[in-house]
DNA sequence: GATGAATGAGCTTTCATTCAT
DNA sequence: GATGAATGAAAGCTCATTCAT
C-alpha cells in the first residue's frame, strides 16, 4: 500500500518549532484531496463524538455522518485513533486561533487583561461542546498524540504568560508566578463548560462571563 | 431469578432527599453481603479504571483485581455500567466526606474560608487519580446516573455556598453571587489535576496550593 | 483475561529436550477441558484445511465444523495462527508416532531397513491428506512455530540416521553421509503425496510402495 | 468493456496439444502490449510472492513492484488468481526450458543419465525460491489452472521417461516402471529445496548434488 | 452463592475489484 | 490505456452477559 505522511495543518507559525508534530498516514497521495476529505471526516467525527463519545462511535458511524464508507475513510487516515487525534488537533487549533484573533492589544494593561480573559471565556462558550469533547476523550489518545496536543496547549498558555507578565510590569504589580497565573486564566473558564450543568440552571451566560472576568482579575491582583 | 434493589450506600443523611437515587440491581438478597462485595468490586474497579480507563477495562479485569469471577460479579451488580456508577458515586462521596472533615470552623471568617479552600485543594491532590477518573469517565454514565452524581456534587457546592455566604456576611463584604462563588472555589482546584501535565514540571505541590488559596481568596474579594 | 499457557501435548519423551516448545494461550484454566476442546478444534481444522487451505478457511468455518462458536474457540486458543500450529504439530506427531510403532527391529539389517522404509511409505499414504496439508500450509506458520515443527522433523530424521548407521555397520557398507541418507529416505516417500496426481493414474498403491522401497534400498547401496 | 482472451505464452510447441490451456482475460486488445505488461507483472509478482507468499501479497504490492497501478493491472489480467496462474506457468516453463537446454546427449547412456539428473538438480538449486513458491502456492490455483500446470509437468516427466527408457535399453537393464522412475528422478531433487532447512546446515551444495546424482543412479539400477 | 464456559453481536481493519475521469 | 478513489464484503478478535452446573 503506497503511503504518504501528511503533516496536520496547524494554524500557527510556531508549529514548525513544536516537538514532533504527529504524522497521520494517508493512502492517497493527493494532498489537497487528503486535506479536504479529512476536513469532512473531522467535522463529522466531531458531531458524532459530541453525541456518543469516541468509544461508543464506530468508524461506520463516522462514515455515515461524513458520507463516506469505511473503506474510503481508511484512504485518508490510518486508524480510528488517528481520527481522534485530528479531531483534538482541530478543536484545539480552532479554539486557540479564535482566541488569538479576539485579543485586544489596546493601551491600558487592565483593559488588555480583561479583554484577554473575556476572549477566552467567549470562545470557550462558543465552542463548549468541542471543548467538552477534548476534556472527555483526549485521554484516549496514545501517549505521543497526547503529548503533541498538550504541547500545543502549553504554547497557548505561554502566550498568556507573556501578556500577563507585560501587564504586571506596566502596572507595577509583579506576579509571583506568571506560569501559574497563565494556567489559571486559561483553565478557569473551562468551568463554564465542565460545570455547566450547575451554572446553566441559575445564571445567564453574559453574567457568568463578567463575573468570571472580574474574579480572575482580582485573583491576579490586578484590580 | 429473584431480584432485590439495594439502595446505594451513601455517606450522607441527605441522600434520602436526593431526587431519585439510582438503584442498582442485585441478584443476591443478603443486603450485607451485597454491600461487602460491592465494596471489594468498587475498590478493585477504581484501581483498574485509574490505570486503563473504563472502556479498556473488561469485566474480567475487574474480577481478577477483586478476586471474583465474572459470574459472581453479576450477582451483585446488574451491568458493567452499574460498576461505573458505583465507582463515581464512591469517589465523589469519599472526596466530599474527607473534605467536610477537614473543614475548620474556627472563629475568624477569613481563616475559615482559607482553610476551606485549602481543604478542597489538599483532598483534591490526595485523590487526584480518582478525580481524574471521574472527569474522564463520568460522561459514560447513562443520563440518570449522571444526574444523580451531579446532584451529589451540587449538594457539596451548596455547602460551600453556605460557608461563603456566612463569611461574607461576617466580613461585611456581600458576595454578588454566592452560587457562582461556591462553584468557583470547588472547581478551580481541579486545575491541579487537569493541568498537572503543565504544572508538575514547574511547581512544587505545596506552593501550588498556597498560590491557589490566595488566588481564590482574592478572587472572592475576601482579602 | 485470565490466561494459562498449556504445553502442547507431544507424543515423545524427547519433547522435553526440544528447543522451546511453543506455548499456546488458553483462557480456560481447566487443562483437561482445554485438551479436549483443542482436540475437537484441531480435528475440525484438519478437515476444513484439507479442503480449503488455511487462508481460505475462516475461524467461523472451523467453528462450524467443530461445533463451536468463534467466541468459544478463543477460549482455547489465542489466535487462528495457533490453530495452524496445533494442526501441524498434531499431524507431525501422529505421523511420527505411527511410523515409530510400525518399525520392525528384527535381526537382519536389510530387512530392518526395508521395513523402516515401508513403514514410512505406508503411514505417508495413510495420512496423505494431512501430509499434503503440512507441505502446503506450514510455511504460513510464524518463524518460531516453524522452527519448532522443523526441529521435530529433524528428530525424526535423526532416528532414521541411527537406524541406517547401525545397519550400515552391520552390513559392512559404511554410508558416506548418514544424515543425507536419512533425509533421503524420509523425504522420498512424500513423492507418493506430492506427485499423486501423476502416479495415481497409472500405478497401484502397493506396487508404488514396493518400487519405492527397492529404489531407496538400492540408492543407499544396501542391496 | 471489450474483452479479448489471450493465450498464455508458453515456451514449448507441444503447448497447443495440451488439454485446454487456460485463458486469461485481458481488457486490452493489443496482444503485444498484453504480453509485455504481463511479463513485467509476473516478474514483479514472483519477487514479492517469494518474499511474502501469495496471500500476504496485495495487488497493490504487486503493482508497486511492477510500477503499475491497480487499475492498470486489471487491464492485463482478470484477477489476482490469474497472476498466480501466470506466475506458476512461467516458473514451470522456465525451469523446464532451462533443464532441457542443460541436457547432454552424449553417447554413453550412463553419462547421459547422470548429466540429466545433474541438470535437474542444478536448475532446481538455481531456482530454489521459485520452486518453493510453486510448492507452497500452487494449491491456491483453481482446479482448472492446477490441471494445466500439472499437465505441463507431466510432459516434462514424459521427456525423462523417454530418456530413461532409451538408456535402459542401451544398458540392457530394463526398467520395470519407467514412468515411476521418471517421476523419481524429477521429484527427488526437490529435496534440496523442501528440506533445505535440514540440509543447508550440514552439507555443501556441490556435495549434495553429487550424492543425489549417485543415489538416483543406484536407485535406478544403472550403476 | 459461585463458577466459568458459551454466546454472538459488534468492533476495526484490509483488500480485490470497479469505474469515472 | 492509465489512474487511483471508492466500494463493501469479509476477516480476526473481544467482551458483556447468560446460565447450567
């Protein structure tokens, strides 16, 4: 079987520097076609995984949703696990890309931080099902894939570490531990997803986000 | 086959008031025996689930770890899914029970809150594998079971809501949204588990907890 | 899955000395049952392999012939390859055992050799389908299994080497290469099987065997 | 789809007389092209079959080795089984052709027979992998193809029957069964291949062949 | 009540073959 | 004539569950 390894498209320039981006096998050599079909595949997989989870979804299910037979799927992907990897990769990429775009580098450091946190929250809410999916299924990735995905998130955290450090400097309120702080502000908003069964019943989304933003700003000591 | 429904043992008195506590089928009529065997079963299941996850663990695996054969297991439990339910139930119960015990109702409200948050963090760290397990596998529960487990957590959150409201009153700094605040302080510490791949590399556990405590206290505006 | 390795029963005492007799996985712990079921399995497999060959026989086919479902088969065997190994092992064992029993250690060395060759031929003819099967499918064994089977045949050849050497000594006609000679007399009779499409049309079995015996005796220079 | 049946090229004139030479379907109408492409195909297939066997070789594998895509292959051949037939056909043809050429029709009947046997052995050794391939995979042919191949071998045996009969007459030592004898001398040398795992370890090739030649000559009673 | 053999549905994956381009 | 994407049947294997002993 002729095989070709196609690097997974990734939205960031730093991708090149990332450890070893996992390769996914494709039987087809037409890179454009591979990209296209994988796109359909991943989109379909996200839909069914959201509903049934990775393990309770069969390759046939994915195929049905994507309008491909299983045989076809295996032209573009080496295994079911590859699909999960592509799904996680895409979700993380999209989430991060969108967050990046929503950042507001206006002058005031307080405003900058607030807007950054708000951006995270809003993208989180918008993609809540996908985020939930990664929290529920990413541990099913093989060790290598998981490391790649985590490395990607780590980069994302690093970006916020820079933002916070800069703001802290400008405000004259040095952060004792910027890495921890960056983890805090990128992680905390997942509460909107992982606790939505508790929060949804009692709060409106917009309020939640404002509350969260203020909570984090205070937590950082930037108020 | 004579069957009997045995209420799942739960550490709290309020259990009776919980919506509809899920029943788990047992073929055996001896309630004590059922309790004992389920205890062994759950303990064994936790161990193997932590290592391999629910889906990659077979009923045989659980049986081997518990010293029971498959047939025996089905005397005390109706299905593999039941075991997952019992496991989640026990983990949540133990976690909550232990946290409750660690609360310090000393006079000073600030100290009280700090100690409460620290208690959560410490139990979280102590049971990190079990907590991770619930975050990874609880979505595999059927809707009913999930609701029961969530209701249990909601109770727990409610307890902290009370603590926070009381402290806020004493401090004269009213919380705009105690339910949200209670979710915040009970959820945030999960970062120690769900981001441990990022945090472990760079921070010592004790520092992390102190940082977290102060972050939350500031976030609450109790500082 | 609880597993037990059961040594494949082998007819010869020397088995213990054989390199590393291949182990075959069994999920069942009851050694007697394993033996019994494997017996049925192998018998059924021989029948279908003879007809369709290893590759064109599915595990389901074997199961149907053996009166077991595939699930059951995998209680007694680790893989389809294991079945092939067991089949080859049994065929070789039976063939050799039967040949051994047919040996006539009478006084006259010429008669002894003749009877040995005749024994080989007769058992060969009796088990021609099975012998054919090993010649057609044994190359599908994994390297390890093949080595074990070959080692078994080598032993068999060795036995004849001894017989021939002894006879040669008694006759005062030393064999230049007893190992080669032993290979010759154990291999040549396979012609009855591997060329049966040519021989059957024109010759009667009994004549063939006599011809073969005399051919070999002359070839050895024992005439 | 226009189809044309192309007779398989065969090296011997007698081919026309052979029962019913199997036809192999070709989508292409250009007989020369078909011959050429099939040549490439067969050569490639022999190489991969030798290594992995028929069943473990996919049509893609053959195509890759032959520098053709799957689609192209099916322009020149009707099925994967056809390829096996062509492969067996070619191997047998080449083997026989080469042996024929090596025959030495010198005057002395003993020398003639010796040289004939030696020729068989030498070609056998030279083509051992191909010969092994036919012994391992020819049973995968459909009945018709197998019959055709066997008929071809029967012709070959017939040729040696003539040689032996003639020699026997000249020597004044009539052979009781020339057909059997011809089978014996054409089959016995396969020992060099089918027992090579036993012989290679202990003997040098040239010695083996000499031993074999003498063994057969004695067996025939021509010594 | 305990056992573990039996079941069979269901899984992922491969691959010979077809056919639109 | 060449391509290779698509197909879908069929394979080996696993495992939750049942039930006779």
